[in-house]
C-alpha cells in the first residue's frame, strides 16, 4: 500500500515536472507569449462589457455582430487587403449602432431584424469566399474564421500592439465611466431623468462591443465570440450579489479560463477557441452548483 | 410659488396624440395625484414631466429654483431589475450621479447624502443586501431613497404600489405622506382613486379631450367624481 502510493505520487510529480518543462519550452517562443498576452487582454475586455450586455439584454448584439464581422472579413480577404482589420472594424462598428437602434424599436420586430442581418452576413460571407477566393483550401479558411483554430498562434507584432492599445482604451473607458454604466444598465429611465445621456452610453457600449468582437475573432473565431462575452458574466451572477463584485469576479473567471484554455490547447494540440469556451462551460456549471447551495 | 406650469399641453408619442388640453400648476408642498383611465396618457404625462418625451404642443415650464433634472423619480419596476445583481448601497448611491457633474467617481458628499437618505428610509441595515432578495416594500424604499438622493424638493412616482401587499401599500402611502409633511412636493400617477382622495391635496384627472385640476374637495364636487361614482355603483 505504502509503496504503491509513493509510486503514485512520484508518477504525478513526474507528469507535473514534464508538463512544467513543456510549458517553459513553449513559452520561450514569442508566438506563444503573444497568444497569452492577447488572450488575457481580450478575455478581460470582453468580460467587463459582458456584464452590462447580459443585464441589458443586449447579448444578441454580440452574437449578431460576430456574424457581420465574419461577412466583412470574407469580403476583405477576397480583395487581398494588407490589413483586414481596417475594413472589418468600421463595418462592424456601423452594424453595432444599427443593431442597437433596431433592437430598441420593439415595434419593428427588432429581434427578427437582427436575425436577418446576422444570418445574411454569414451567408454572403461564405458565398463570396467560395466564389472569389484564390486559396486552395476554402473550407479550411472558413473553418478557421468561424472557430479560430490556429490564427491566435500566427499573430504579428503589429496585431499584438493594436490589441494592447485597444484593450487599454477599453479598460480605461470602463473604469472612468463605471458609475454611469451602472446607472444606465440598472435603470435607463431614471438615469435619463437625472440627466445622464443614456443614448450616448448605449452607443458607446455597442461600439466598444464591436471593437472587442473584431479583436476576439482572432482568438476564438467569430462563432464562439459571444461565448466569451456571455459566459463569465452569467457564471459570476450565479454567486455574487453586488454589481462591482460581479464585474470583478467575471473578469477573473474570464482571464483564468482564457489562460488555462490557451495552455491546454498548446499542450494537447486542441483548437484554441473551443478549449477556452469549454473551460468557461466547466466554470459556469461549477458556479451554478455553488449558487444553488447558497 | 409654482414649480411646474403646464398650459394647453398636448401629449403623445411618434406623432399620435394621446391627450390634449391639459393645464395645471404644481406649487411647493403640493401632493398631486394624477388619475385617469388606462391609456388616458398618465404615463406619457409623467415622461413629459421628467423630460423624457417632449410635449407635442402647449407650454411646459419648470420654474422657481427647480433645475431641470432635479426631479426624484420612482419608476415602475422593469423586468431587467428583477434579477439584477446589485447591492442596496450601489443602487442608492447611483441616485447622486447628477450632483457629480463631470467627475467620474462619487465623492464624500455623495456618500454622505446616500447614507442620510438610507437612514431616512430605514434601510441602512440592508445596505449590503442584494436588491433582488428584498421584499416588494423594501425594494420600493430602496428606490425611494435613490430618488431622494436625486432631488430634495420634488418626487415623481409612477404607480408606486403596484405589486405590493395591502400592509406594504398602506405603509408606503404613509411614508409618502410623511415626506410631504416634511416639505417635499409629490406628484404621483395612480389608478387607486380611493387612496388619492385620502392622501393627496390636489387631483389631476385626465381624459382624452378634457381634464380636471383642483383640490380634493373640488374634485369630489365635480362631474368627474360623480361619473366615476356612478360607474363604481353599476
């Protein structure tokens, strides 16, 4: 018995040592470090906004935008532009403002309009890619745009720099406007009656969401982006009672899941995006159970 | 001294007229109840008073030291709020936002104001509780404390007793009456006419084409009250 358990713990120690060595080996490559930096920042930004989006019932904007971004990316890649983001970013921001306006207009079947825009963009994107693509492997391209696959590991220095700048702007805006975002999220009419420009903040939230979605497409692909926005916020809401607590806890969850997901995907060669989302699902289930016991 | 003056107001939204010919004044210390049938434009009038919907015609003035946005508003609960994770403290503090000006964070003055109004509403011991776990009456007192943080002179309440049990309803009306006695001006939209004539000082009764404004005494002698009484008897 004793000998057995000693051997057992020795084995585990051995595996741990090998894994740590392997992580140290990978981390010496700049592309892995880039992936970890970008993954952490995007996870942080998406979770901060996610809380507001979920509570304002704006999750659909995240979902719709990711499809629009896919369509824009497909068109941009057909024209062989040197920097796709320059096209995708403005298109997605414009779509964000449009979706916000239609979504608030309950008379005009807001949700159907959004379904139309997002599915339409998806279809046109795929069509364009098939008709005009010069690449030999179209379905491979489509799959990697939808699910992220390996593009996170091929980030250039410029893309990382862009991501860092955007993340700093997003976090700074969120911290400075935190109290106003809370007021608009909790009770828009009261906020407007006391002189807060609610429409301005709604638009700002939608624009920042568009920016994050375009950045996050590199990480998890366009189909899985909304998971990054929605899951950490929902997990945190299961167990935390205050708004500030929910924001902080969801940021922690999101960053941890992202780091664990990227590391696991490198160690076991799984797709980055779906591994991160799988980690988020596990945490969500854990928080659901913890919330029940409360 | 009148806080709010309306003359021949035409109410509506998206080009549709809901009610017209509304003229009334609200003076300091008044307790005005706005009554009328569903769809008569009560909610639209309230949104106009708050500056959320512009009037389609007529004159609407805030005067005598009442700044725009210096109105404490108690809205009807929205479905977003029912499962909103926020502590009582966070919600009440958010009422002081208009006094922050351009500063991004709350200062000591805002926190002291929030504490004062929470003690006034007897919810200081609930400050760390989660809003969604509170009873209906407690939630209304939280929102009332928030409204008091936004204004110390004028409160606007939208159907405040909807969903409260009878005991909480009576307690809530007494609380509002107490605030009125302390000098606050109250404007309340209500479908509860019995409570309106019991607690209010003035009644504004609006219908699609005509309206009544006067004291409770005058209201009970008017044809509006007689018609209402006839309907109730039938």
